[in-house]
């Protein structure tokens, strides 16, 4: 969660810093590099797992995962609504350049993953130590 949040924050900063010098295609290259660095934490965690642990899940775990999925997709819907309304609110005749679409797609993926992870942490954190 920390790696993904740091990578996403650094990616957005990289786009804002590189856009004035290189335009959007050059800025997106910086975004992709930072996004890959943000994904390095979960990839290393998956590769370094030594033994398989049998996971025990019950109805509560399934309900938490379902709620987390809904929270993730709800966050993506809000992102899409925001991205659709803001350009029209700024300038009614504006259009989104097609070179931004890969950035928008990756933003939706990161938004879903981040919101889902945050929802899981919040739901498991409720109720003190009994919910472990």
C-alpha cells in the first residue's frame, strides 16, 4: 500500500514537472517509470514469499472483499465523472487529446487498486483485536 501510494504520488508529480519541458508524451514516460517503481513493492513481496500458507476465509472475509471491490469501482466511477466534467467546466469547447488516454486508463487502474486496498484496511481495522 505504501509503495503504490508513493509511486502514484511520484507519478503525478513527474507529469506536472515534465509537462512544461517535454509535453504530454514525454511527461507520460516519466509517469510510466514512476508507476513501475510503485509496483515494485508488491512484485518483490510476491517473489520473496517462501512458503505457501493455507488461507482460511469465512463469510465475513468474502463480504469485506465484496465491499472493497464496490468501493474500488465506485472510486473509478467518481474519477471518470471528474475527468469528464472538469474539462467542460473549464472551457465548454474543450476536448481531451487522445495522447492522454493511456494516462487516464492507468489512473483508473491505480484508483481502483488504491481504493480497494484502503477499504480492506479500514474494514479489517474496525472492532479492535477481535477481527484478526
